[in-house]
C-alpha cells in the first residue's frame, strides 16, 4: 500500500472547513472521528481494458464517487492494458474523448494511480514518452492486478 496523499488530505480538509463555514454562515466547533492513519483503510484496483467511451466514463465516474465518499481513506489504482491503455496515451491510437482524458488527469491529482501495461506498450511500439506524465509503467498489467490483490486490494472489472 502506498502512503496517503497528504496534499489531497489537506485539500479535502480545507474544502470541508470552508464548506462548513459557508453552509452555516458561522464558525462552529465540531469534532468528528475521522481516519488519520498513514495508510488508507480501503484499496481497490480497477481493470481498464477497453477503449469505448461509455466504458471509460463508467470507470471514471465510479472512481470519482469512491474519492467523494471516502476522501483520503481510499487508495485507487486503474490498471490499463489492452485497448484500455489508450486512455493513457498522449496521442491515443483509438478515439478517447478529451473529457475522459481530462477526468483521468483530474482524478490523478486526487491521488488516483494509473498503471500502464509494459507488454501492451511493446505491442503498440510505445515508450514512456508516449504516455501522459502521471502514468506508471508496470511490466505486465495482469500481474500488477494480481500483486495488488495480494497486498489486499479489492478487484473490480466492468
């Protein structure tokens, strides 16, 4: 498991505090028990192996919902291989909607990791320079999912 993204935690805390002030129009002291451990309580890996717009939109929406609900208490990895790797291409070889690419980039800024399969990249004759900056290359996409599951990640596939 990777450590919690402290920048994301501070951002969420700031938005929570600011939102609370605006919602109540006055500052009120309020204590809640929240998760402040070094690791997230929840971990999930999404399989992304298709390039169809609707499929990718579902994954991005689902990931966003988990981040909204669990804030910094969830670690999310999107494992891209096969046709799904085009989501991470600077110049995708398949039609990937710009909005979906922007959503992936935004989710990454909240700590969501995007893994690119090295085997798929070899088949496409891609190198790391062909990927968006936030993509992490793993040797074998399916092995990456297996190893994450062995570390306690839940697995989700559409």
